[in-house]
């Protein structure tokens, strides 16, 4: 893979085992923005994930609290522009419609940072909300 279509990341491939890799840069889904990550927090949840304390799919790039600049917009995104500096928190977005969101439980199973995968990977796509 060439450098224009990939980014460098450190991923956990098994509990306690990390490796340096090149990963493909993917296009954003219609309702997502893609960020070029400038800074990313790696917290205790990431540490526990890397050590195998949570049931996840391997491999996993840790990090889920990122700040960066938008470098791609999905076709349905409005109100955001390429180059805009933004941040993404632990939750990774909420739909506002499902039973979890209507019960004010935006940390519903499947949408928190532990399951979305890391943003300490140079590029990350997330829902365009806010």
C-alpha cells in the first residue's frame, strides 16, 4: 500500500501484544466526517482493552478521544467544512432515536469508544453531529 492511501498505526493484535502497521484510509460513510488526527488521548479503558479485559474484535487500534481537522465529508453532512478543527469524545456519537438514546443512555452497548476502535491511528471517521 502506498503512503497516500494509508496511515501508520500501532494496533493490539492479542492481549498485551502491539505491532506497528500501515492501515488503509477509508472513505467516510454518508453521515460521517473523517479527521486527520492531531492529538489523541489513550486512557485506562484503552489500556484494559489492550490487556484483554474487554471482549473486542482483534486487531484493535487504541485511542478514542481525538482532536483533528476534517479532511473528508460524507455526502449527507451539513454544517461542517474540510479543514475545520473538531474533537471526538468517548461515546463516538448517538443517534437520538433508539431506546438507549431516548432513555438518556448514550453509552449504549456498541457505540462507546471501546467498540468503535481507536483514533490514535492518524485517521478516524465519526458521526457528524453537534
